[in-house]
């Protein structure tokens, strides 16, 4: 199985890049994991609702160009299903058991994602009702994927 994380925007802060690289390195013993970013559209606070939708549509199209028909798409969505780390680990394990080749996690931009991206998602999960910057969310997601693999091995890391 291969995990691909699609995110809107680049990681600018070195401390987030260090965290991302650390968890990618830890994960390399378990699964191939890649991160791809698409261009973040300019979104000043003065945008109208229609303009916000246009931004989400552009970003959504860029995200979906990275997705193939057979990919399993998991959208990180504040309105998605909440779960604990053990359940998340079971989901990852089931993807492996089912022979899923590619699992793609999508982290949207500051305005969220387009309806087209929501519809393409096979699963929507929420890490919190709070909103996090996409850079931080990459670190959190990678840590939870790593934790999930450690749980599969009954390793005490997750406690």
C-alpha cells in the first residue's frame, strides 16, 4: 500500500518541515508515504461567497488531478467522522487487508474544499472540531498514521 497526502499550499515554517520529515522517516519502515502540494489560491478576507467558491473550485480541480479512479480518498473534514487512534489504525489495517494500492489523504486550503472534492472522498474524517493550519495538520496526520502502524504492532508508543 502507498499513502499519498495531498495538501493545498506549501509548508513555509522550518519546524513543521522538520516534523513532517521526521514522521516520514519513521513511517518508511511500514509504508511508502509521499506528500504533494497544490497551489494555494489567493484568498483575501474581502472575498464574496461566490469568490470563495471559485477559489475552492480551482484548488479542488488541482487536488483531483492528482487522484486516480481506483484511489481510496480520505478527506480531512471538520464535519467528518470522529474517531480515536485505535479505530484509525483499524481503518489503515483494513486498507492493507483489502489490497488497497493507494490511499490518498486530502487536506484542504484555508477556505475548505470544493463540493467536487467532498463527493470524490470515500471517507471523511475529523481530527477535531477545531481548525488547524494545513502545515500543522500534515504533522498531526503523519503522526497518527505512524501511531496507527505502531498500534498494529502492539507497540506501547501509542499509550
